């Protein structure tokens, strides 16, 4: 059963990689003339919405109990100030 889920995760990764490559090709290859008529403001709004959906999906996949054990490290990473240096012992 574990092998089936491992293969499914690999397929999911390949699907995401394929979407990224197709999106890159549609945007950057001059011979492909797709979506040039889309308003820049609409394009920006849709990209922002897509980014929010991706980040929310990633956030929902986190395990809250595991994060609870690492809360001090998470607070230090989220802090704008670095943690104080350890005391000097001679």
C-alpha cells in the first residue's frame, strides 16, 4: 500500500512540473502567441490569486502538532530581530 502512495506522489510532482514548464513556454517563447490580449491588471490579479491558493494549500498540509514542538524555532525565524548571542564562557 505504501508503494502505491509513493508512486502517486511522484505523479503529482510530475503534473506540477509539467504545468510550470507549459506556463513558462506559453509566456516566454515568441512563436507561441497565446494570451497577449489579456489586460495586465487582470493577469496580475489572477497570478496573485493563484499564489494565495498555492500558499493556503501548502499551509493546510502542515501538521499542527509537529509545528507545536518547533514553536520556538518558528518564532525566531519569524522575528525581525536575530536571537541574542549565547553567553561567553571562558
